[in-house]
């Protein structure tokens, strides 16, 4: 019975862990790029 539970829980935990990692992998560079674009184009501070 524990083998079946491990067979279900381990892939589920892998999915739960990888989804936020993939999100951050793409979101952080996009936000930084957008802030640099606003700084160069409009002169807005990077901290806003």
C-alpha cells in the first residue's frame, strides 16, 4: 500500500515544486526587462 501512495505522491510533489520554479524562471527576467525599458523610454525609476 505504501508503494502505491509513494507512486502517487512523489510525482504530485514534483509538479507542485516545478510549476513555481518555471514561473519564476520566466517572470523575473520579464519584470526586470520591463523596468529597464521604462527607465530608458520614460525615465521612470527602477524602484517603482
